[in-house]
C-alpha cells in the first residue's frame, strides 16, 4: 500500500484544525469564567444586565458600520 499525497489532508490542515480547536477551547473557557465571575459578584439579574449591555454595545458598533456601508453605496 502506497501513500498518496493527493488524497491526504496534509500538515497545513491539521495545524489549522488544531489551532482553531485550541482557540475555541480557550474562548469557551474565558466566556465561562466571565459568566461565573459576574454571577458571583452581581447575581443573576446583574449578570443578565451586564450581558445585555455588552450585546447592545456590539450591536451599536455593528449598526454604525452598516450605516457607513450603506452611505458608500
């Protein structure tokens, strides 16, 4: 049985796959730590308000970017 390079995924793919996987795990851990920390400090209502505020800020920046895109058209 011979090794065919055309059918193999290659080193580049597996390095990319491992890197993306490690970044996803690190991001998940950071999110869990952030949720846990806010829950301990502010309770359930404070945590919900905090994440609602974060989502509003992200949406505001996204909306500003979209308005600039529409103005360019």
